[in-house]
């Protein structure tokens, strides 16, 4: 398989992801999950993604759709469309699957994935992370990583466009 085909194969719809999850679980792999808009990849994202990957054998990344990003971040976002964002995430060695969700939170996707470890970056308390109830009920772990100061897509957009950054939404 050529590199681009390998990258593209990591971008999955929900049905394909469900089949892949069954395969991974059959092999005894632990599943980590994180999510976000990932509009402009920056060191904070890389820290969250690599740390999430370190917590399990396979990392599934939930990606907000373009419509979801607009609802959360405003009409000027996303800067990159969901296809570009998904491919960039899938090109990372630490990411095993990328799946787009169209809701404002990944709650339904987390129900499908049933991760062993749920990871979020930033300043969220573990009990405020969407899906923590689902993961906790299954005996899984929920991790809130330390926020990497100075790295946010909203702050970068604000610097470039001269506008105030939108508040982070717990997604």
C-alpha cells in the first residue's frame, strides 16, 4: 500500500471504525480516544495526540465536522475543511483512526468507541470531559492533560485577524 493510501485508510466512517474496533479488541489492544477541531495543528495538539497514543495500543481521534466547528468557533472557522484536517491527523504516526462527528460533542461517538482511555488536553477537570461518565462506568480511565500555554488555534486566529479568541468549548 502506498503512503497516501495508508493515510487515507485511517480516515473512517462510523461503520468502518466499528469493524476496526472489533478487530483491535479481538487482538487485545487497548483503545485511547481524544477529540477536537484540529483546525490549525500546533504543539499543543501534538502533545495531546502523542500523550493519548502513549496511553493505549490504538488511538482513535474524533474530529469535529465543518458545521460543528462553525457552531462552536464562529462563522470564520474552520480555516481548513474537514477533509484536509482529517488527512493531516491521519498522516501522524501516533494516530490509528480519524472519524468525523457532526454534533457539538463527541458523546455518541464515545458510546460507539467505548475507549479504555479518554484523553483531553487543556484545562478541563476530568469530570467535565464529555464521555467521562461512559468511560468511567466501563472501568476506563479519563485523563486531562496539562494545558500547553501559548498554543491554541483560536489565539493564533485572533493574532492574525486581530479579533478576540473564542472561549474553548468542552467538546
